[in-house]
C-alpha cells in the first residue's frame, strides 16, 4: 500500500485505479490564479508523490489538469514522463496537460470543445488497447424434490 502526501495547501487530488492488468495513479491538479504558495512547492509535492509511487515498477502515473502557471519542463525530465497534449486548449496556448510515464498506453490526444461553458477546450485521451468488458453467464440449477 502506497501512501501519498496529503496536503490542504494544494489543489491536487490522487486516485488509485486498478484494472485486471495494471494499476494507475492519477492526479488532477489545478493551481489557482493567486496561490498561497510558491509554484515550485506544488512541483516539489508532485515530484515527491511520483517518486514514492514509482518505487513499484508497475506503477503507471498520470497527471492531468491546468498547469499554465508552472514551469514544468524540468519536472518532465526529472521523472522521465511525457506531456502528451500538443494542441492548444485555450486560445493559442497549451494550458491543460496529460502527463504520463506510459505514453505507449495511449492514442494521440485530441482536443475538442467541452459540454460546459469554459474558455478551455477538453483534452480527450483514449487507451491504445481498450479493455473489453468481462461478461459472464451464470446458470443455476435447482432441484425439486
């Protein structure tokens, strides 16, 4: 069982998602326009969380959200992860990210207008090999006396 630092300071939520073949640690991050912390502190928090999770060689990491205020290029290199959104998500800028250590799991990211009113577009990410639902038929025989 991995423990992730929890902090009330950052708008950063982690979730563990388990499939039959993999375990994913997914983080949704949003730095507010005027944070009560230095942006480097959020990057340090993400780095420390990822370091603890990547102790397990089967850990698949995903970080998504609006990182527009952060200079995260060194973060990508340090953790050996890839930012997969290559199309602007707000006007002519890429503000929203999909960062992962397993880019080969995902198809090319597409960007589309979302269903809610926002000046950000939505980054859509689909698995390269979709998981097929397991369907089981259970038959029960009852005997009458």
